[in-house]
């Protein structure tokens, strides 16, 4: 294997709330074009390393969702190529985890490390930059992609290149990395020249990156280095003791092997709603996902996941973000302050999931919830099943709306067709399975004094969930 790619599918995308949520984060979103951000990242990865050479580091909760998400574009990524992190610990531990997988297989490829949630041009400019980065990697450097700045952005980190010491065309050693600056500093960087936006893409030989991690972040490299791949319990114990730290801070700001490759093409980290506005404004497509009427209105972004009519009348310079259970309206200058809303919502289900919640086996949609009952629509994908489980504080009733269900209740297993129902007592082990080639849709009525999702005791699960 000459090349490998690590796609880092982490982060919550909190500044893109209410569309981005913990159970369906930013990289699943389709912002522009026909592919999601993660699908775009995978296609870039496949062009460099093929499917076998592409690894994804992600939350355990997203592992099967990512696999299914790629299957929608005909990409059959093996589940073993999706490495599950027990906890979010920023990019340095995620990169070490991926490198451990490669080095344990006695492979030392050039590794391209991509975020899963950036939007960028994937044509000739990208290919040329990656070729230069690979040459740097084979020469012992850790290359990072530097995007030529077009404005004094304060939401990006910057890289100062030593343009007096060219290594290859459009590639120089790094003098320093700069955290997100204030606007006067950003303007000064643009006037001075030699500064680039930090795209968060790194390229290096696996052994070189590992050696630099061992030198500058020995706690992380040593702990994960002792991990036996496949041992999830051991990895949970290791991660519990790891610091949360970015690869930039852990290695790139300290190493003497850092080089920057200039990338003069479209790139956006989609870090807030103003970034989304800028991207969609380029194609004059400032309505996303919904019908609408605009009268005497201009410079507005309307981004919807709910498909309901959104009308603007006599307003301008607004960002209107509409979902089934939350509506966000803001002025452009407040885009970075969406995290303040997220902070106030700490602990709320509004941060965790949309009304339709995706699971490895399918989805469920909450239709109505009150203190003593909850109504859901459950859809089970073909050849999938929910976990064998029981509830300690509620009882349920399932009614089949479409398809044929295989139901396990206690020691009994039986089939239900359209219109047929079954009652599930509190404390009874039960499971819903779809053995057919068509989707199964079931109406669930839950009753009890406590109806939250944590009232689940999983007894057996096809997707290795706790």
C-alpha cells in the first residue's frame, strides 16, 4: 500500500445548529451538490488510496450510519475500515488510532489526513496539491494544506510560510501556526503575504507522523500504541485517560518537519451559517430544502430540513434556519454566537437528535410525547433488527402499518402483518426484526411515568451497542 487516507469524522458542528446535532452531525449534511460532506470526502479519499486504503475514524454511534451513508452512493466500505472512538478526544488521538491500525499491519504508506466536514474543490488544483504533499511526505516532512486567503477571516487559523526557502514549487517550511486572529491581525497577515488559512489537512509517512507524535505527545502515542486492535474494552480504558488535544497543537506547532503546500482553489470549513451563506451565494441558491416566496427581500439565506413553506416579506440580511422542532433566525454578525445558544440548551434533546432519529437498523420518528405516553413511527430497514431489549419503566404496543414484522417476545417468536398488534409488558424481553426485502413500518405507543430513551436494557445487539 503506497497511499492511505484517514478521514476524521468527528466534531459536532455546533455552530450549524439546529441542523447539525450530535446524532446527525455536520458531515452528514448536503450543503451544495448531490453529495454530503462526508461522501465528498470519501470520494476524494478513494481517488488517492482506493477503498481498501481508506480508513475513517468516527464515534462508535456513527459507525454503521457512515457505512450505510456511503452505500447510498454505491461505495462498499468494509466495516473494519471504520474505527470507532469510545469518546471524542479531538484530532490527535483520532490520528494516532488510525496510524496504529496501519502500523500494526506493518504498513508505512503516505497518509493523507482529511476532515470529513469541509467543502473543497476536488479537481486539478487539489490533485496537484496532493502530489506535492506526497513528495514532501516521502522527503520526511509532514505537509499541511494552506489555502490562499481571500479575505481577513477571523474564524480560521493561519499558517506563516517561510517563502524564502522553497522546497518544491508552491511548498515551503512552516515558520509558525497562528490561532484564530482578531480582524486587525488578519488584515495585517494579508498585507504581509506568506500567510495561508489552515485547512486541517495533513500528509506524511505513517512512521514519520508516529515518530513526531511519540516525541511531542508521548502520553497519547504510548497509550494507544499499547492497544491491541479489536479490543474495544481496552480502548475504552485507554481513552478515558487521554487528554483532548488537536493534532495542530500536539505536533504541528512543535515539530521541525512541518511544511505548507499552497492551495489556490475553493475551500470552506463551513464553520458557521455565514460560511454556508457564502457558499450558496456563489451559485445564487440561497434557498435550500424548502419552497418559498420572497417579496421585497434580499440577501437572505433560508435553509430548511422541514419542507414547509417559508415566506420572507420585506426583510434582508437574515439567516433563517428551519427544522421540524427548532427555528433559528440571526443576523450575519451573530453566526459565531450560535454556540451561546447551544450552551443554554445543554442537556436538551434539541442538541442530540432531530424528531426523526437515525439508528443502524433504521429510524424512528416521535409524533407526540406527553408526560405519560409517547407515540412513534418505527421504520426497520430490510434484513435489520432492533436490539433484543427490555424496559424497566414503560410498557409498549406495536401495530404494523406496512410490511411484515418478526417479533420476539420473551421466549416466543411470531410474525405480524399489516394491521396486527402486540402488547409488550414492562420488563419483558422483546425485539422487532425485518427479514424481508422491503421496509417495515410500525406504530409504537409507549405508556409509563418515564419514557426517555435511556430506559433501555440491551440484552443482544447486532451493532455492538452497549
